[in-house]
C-alpha cells in the first residue's frame, strides 16, 4: 500500500507542477493575447518543424548506436534496434516519473538481450555524465557569447548561493560514501559493495573501452542534432527566425535545463523560453507560442515512438528467434 501511494505521489506531483506552470504562464495573458498566440500556431511554418523533428530522430538513433560501444565492451551483443526502442520507451516513461526512463532502458535490455541490469544501468549513468559535460559546455559557450545579457537573467532566476551550498554538501557526501566503501568492513556494506560491482563495471565501460573516438563522434552527432532541432524550430515563427546563433544557444541551454529537471519540460519549457526570449525583444506571446509548438512536436515524437516501441519490441525479438 505504501509503495503504491509513493508511486502515485511521484507521478502526480510532477504533473501537478506542470499544470501549475501552464496555468501560471497563461494567467498573465489577456484574451486578445491568447488569440494572438493561436494565430502564431496557425501561421507557423511547419516545414521547419518537420526538419527539426528529423534531426531529433537522428539524435535518438545516434544515442542508440553510441550505446552499443559500452555494451559490446562488457562482452554482450547489442542490437541498435533494441537500443533504439529501449531509449524511446525510456523517454516515454520520463514523461510520467522523472528519471524513471533510465531504469526502463536497463530493464528492456535485461529482458530482451539478457544483459544484467546493473551493468547496462551503469553504462547509462556514464552516458548521463558525458551528456552533463556536453550541456555544461553549451552553458559556457552561451555565457561567453552572451555574458552581458545573461548575467542579470541568471542573477534573477538562479539561486546561486543555495546551489553553491548544495554542491558543497553533495561533494562532502560523495567523499563520505567513498571513505565508507573503501575502509568500512561492516557486513551490510560489504554486501552492497558486491552488488555494486556490476554497476561500477558499467560505469567504467565508457572510460575503458577502445572505441572512445567513435563514442565521442556519436556524442557530437547527438548534441549537434539537439541544437539543429532547436535552430530549425526557431525558423518556424517570424518573430524567432531572426535570432542569431548566440541567442539561439542561450535559449537552447535554458530549454535543456527545463527538460532535464521536470517531466520532459511540461509547463516549464515554454515558460522559461518565453522569459529568456524577452531579453532578445521577442514578445512573451510569441515566445510562449514558440515554446509550446516545439515542446508539443517533440513530445509527440516521444509518445509515438515510445508507444510503437512498446508494441514492436516483442515482435522484433520473436522474429529474431
């Protein structure tokens, strides 16, 4: 009963936050502004949205292919199609419970390719570390290109002092865990260490495998695909089509954080994009419309591919036998 309640809370709270952010975003608009937003939806050039969607799918495929290198290094055969469908299912799960998609991906490989959960999950953790580094590189690029514009925005919206304290506590906690695992011989700790061996092997796979250049190459394809998706999305509206590359990078970074820390950016993605695009003289109405157009189309891709993967995955492996 308790597990069921906790699961419901983990689903309902993020969705409730998303609904609140949607209400908050639209409550400030007048009837005339909402009608104007509807016109933006009608007048958008969806040819560019289609191009953006193609780059989004290319990024998904590159992520699936990149995953093969870590799995192969651990001595397991890896199917790009299975990886692709596992990733689609994972992204679909992330729309309900944040970060549940990583667990789903590992469970799919365990079920259909007999790859131990701890090892595949460890490789996913390593992927996330690499992706975090890539996101931080995008952040630094945006800050270098747009420091004067973004400085006031960050000081207004980012709780720098709280994040600094949080980072300090996280580092101290990590050091404490390392000390405990290295030097404590208490039986429960030894048991946990044994269970974590597979996870550690999965994490190390990316850093030890010989195909590092290929892995980095596909990482570049993934992130260039993300940026291209966002860039072609901006071309869909006249109000955002004139944004320069530094402006696009700033908005891309803001949108990426919104997606990372919420249920796929539900409610938060359009809200944050509208706020940052105001810095570049894009009206709040146009910025919100752009955010919803891009978020809706990208979410539709996740839902369609995720649902198809749920259906096709068993059929694909039945055919392979």
